[in-house]
């Protein structure tokens, strides 16, 4: 693999970070807002650069070259490398044919993406818009990775420190509201991704099979169909080559609110929305960066 170093040059394009655009309040300016720095890379460019930096585990990202033959990989790598040089993200070090300098801030963002702690966030507000991203946490910097589906690019943006980012993330779920209707159902050995694939009729029948009151089941079905706001936070923690996940999702229509959680193990829970559960999950993440006593 080619040698790579970082230089102080920055050729990034500008744009506003999605996280700050959705949840940043007046007076809380993130790095993305202040400097308006983003980096736009194809999936293959992103993989190539992180691989050059020795980063092999990235939450929510899969190897786009899996299944390629060695000869095919060499051809693809050369094509990607030429494109990165042409775009100014890599520069050949003078007198060293196979060694490159990388944009310094881009290198920092890519290195941050290799963090062992990440949070997937997703929010959908009817008639207002959607937001989806991975946030990669280190003590001094959190990097946001979003997707431009039209251009087929992944977009990286430095957001803020872990402390400020946690304060912003705390506003992602409604923390001053509680669900108005009592609801509780445990679904052993059910993953949220499998739950999401079930039809509404299958979900309804599964809840009835778990002896959930039929009126409560109808309440869930109605909220699932008519929710005005939906949100997700999934905490990713790397343990060797494996990613452990804790999942928190909510549905809301006015005062009607439910949460679907998988805090660990193999049990999915559907219950009355309780912001204390979300706050506790955020505190667990803050503890990993020694931020609990700092007010994060």
C-alpha cells in the first residue's frame, strides 16, 4: 500500500452540517457552521483513503470491493487514486513516486471515522424533511457522515467536540414530553431491522400473540401509520471486529408517543415514551468520554 502523509492544504467544498441545521439552537455554533467545511467523496474514494490510513473498521460502512479479484482490485485502486490526485485530495510527494500527502483536515476527519464509538441518527418530520447520519465520536472532534444520493457521494463534516455534540444530540429526541397512553410489550429475539420488515398486519398479530390488549394494539397501529415525527438513535461500540448496538426509536403524533428500544441483549421493547430512558443512554455515552461531571 502507498505511503501517505498529511499536509496543511485544504481544498474542501463548503456546506452546512445536517446535524447543526436540525438541532442547533441560536448561539450554539458548531465547527461545521463556523468554517463551513465538508468533504465529498465517492464510496470507493472513502474506502481507499481510510484503507491507506490503516482504518479497517468504520461503523455503518461496508467494503465496496468485497468479492473483487486481486487483479480487479489493482485496476480499481489505480483509477480511484488518479481521481483523488486530480481532485486535489492527494498530492504526490516530490521525488517519491508512490508516496502522497493528504489534505490535513480531511485526514483528521477520516481518522475520526475509525473511532470505536459512533451514533447513527435518523429523524423524519412530516412536511419538513428527513435527516440521516453517522456521528463518529472522539474526545476532541465528532465527524458527521451523511449521503448525497443524487450525486452518489458520502459527505464528511467536522461537527464539534464530544462535549458540545452530546449537548446537541440531547435535543434530537423530545426530552420534555412523555407518552400519554400506557403501553408495554417485550419481543424476545426480535431485531429492529426484522421488525421494520414486517407488514402492519404481521406486527399487529405478533403483538396480539404476546397478549397485548387489543385496544393498545390498535393504538400502536394507528400511531405507526399516522406518526408526524419519527426518530432513531443507535449507539455503535466496537468490540474487536464486532459492533455492539443499542437502539432507541420513537413515534409521535401530538401527545401520542411510543418508543421502541433494544438497549442490549436480544429483546426489543415497545413502551410508553419516556425521555429519562433517552437521557440515561446519552449519559452512558458521556461517561465514556468523562463528560458526565462536566454537564454534558
